[in-house]
C-alpha cells in the first residue's frame, strides 16, 4: 500500500532567498511524494512500488527532495537533490563544522569522498 500526495508549490517558496539556503528546485510547480509503511514489506519491494507509482511523472520531474528520501540512498538517487553549487557549498560546510560525520540527517549526501 502507498499514499500518493501532490502539493502545489510557488509563491514565497519559489522566491530566491536573501540568504542562501539549501532548498532545491524552487522552480517546481508541484511536489509529488509517495509514502509507504515498511512493516511487512522489504525495503526493495517498497522502492519498486514507489518507482512504479512515480513513473507516469518521470519525464516532468525536476529533481528530488531530501525531506522525502528515507533510509540509505545511493549517489544516483541523491544527485538530483541540489544543484552542483549548493552541493559543493554543503560539502564545504560539512567538512568545516562536522568533520567526524556526527550529523546523520542528510543521508551522507554531503560527505566528501
């Protein structure tokens, strides 16, 4: 079972902030997300179900939202979260302020190496 949610974006969300932040894909018109319980299902089966649910919109996707990526993700999945400049800035910040990698909320997306 899965729950499909579509949220209309734009307005204040789409404006360029005065202070740079790490909110990607401000040009997106909608946020489409799929949620499922893992209880009783394997992680790979849930990932396959989500891929199937999102497949009709694949050709219109501009990226992914880190807030809706659960569990460990490979580099291919994490790459479309932010543009290259934002990713580089976050990696520099992570190296400077969290060199031991204690903050784990970012799926390891910004660890150098």
